[in-house]
C-alpha cells in the first residue's frame, strides 16, 4: 500500500483513501542570563511559526509552560512537496540577543560595557596654616574722676537794662529878651545878665540830659 494511503474493503471492492500526513513542531526557550541577575527578563515571549518562509501561527511562551512551546496538526506536505517549518522569536527583549537552533530558541544577556572611569585629578597640597598671633592683653581702664558739682550760677537780672531816666524838669525855652537900648555904657544891665546866664545853664543841662540818654541806650 502506498505511503499516505489507507485501504478499506467492502465486499470485493477495495478503496485506498489518501490521508494527508501531519507533523508537530516543538521547542524550548532557554535563558542565558545567570538566573536573571539583572532582573530584566520578561515574563513571556512570542514565538512565530513559518511554513516555507510564510508566517502561519504564533505561540505565547511563559515560565508557567516551563518555557516550552508546541505547534500540532501541521500539514506535512503541500502540492506533493514536504513543507519546511521554521520558528523565530518576535520582539526580542531589550538587553538580549536571540539564537535559533532547529526549533529551540536561546536568549543570551548582552553585558553592558562599563564606561571607563575618569582619572581623578591630583588633590592640591593644602597650605600650612599660619600660627595665630598671641592676642594682646587689654589695659585696665582708668577709673574716671568724680565729676565736680558746678557752682551755683549767678543770678541774672530780671531786666536786661535800666531804662533811661526821664528828666523831671525840662528846662523852659529860652526867653528872648526884648530889645532895648542900653543907657549906661557898653555892658548889659544886671537883669539882662541874669537872663543870659539862665539860658546858658538851660542849654548845658539839656545837652547833658541828651548825652546821658544816648550813653544808656548804647549800654542797653
């Protein structure tokens, strides 16, 4: 009986029925990251199945599946030709590189290259601290002398100046003698001499009073 056929007998009739072959694709997801030492391993990945280079199915793989996957009931032939199946991981996690070996997929952690540390600058030598000078001892302040009690100030006069004394008697205006003709020689008569003397005395007194008033005003 040819491969891929199934024979059935009905009386004298024999029927060969062709049953297309099926296959299974299975694999394991392996992590090489020192048991997730950086803590960046994702909780799941997606594996895509390709038949003759064309994507036909996907499968989500998790730690609960022990990172194993399986595609079942896959047609083995197409148009008399055996189908070539391949797998590929989608969206490789950042920090990993993916490698496919048959149907097994290995993700290896790519170590980050540490940056070269900068060379520290040479510290400057501190300057020697200067010795502080000895502070001078302050001199003892002298005791201030007891202030003297000021003398009693002189009593100031209530008034700044003595007002000028108004003369009690103002001399009368000189009396002009009546004109007369002397009868006895060139000398005036006795009455006339007295009158002139009084006029002279009055003028002297008036001048003295005026001078006294002027002096007191200047002193004031």
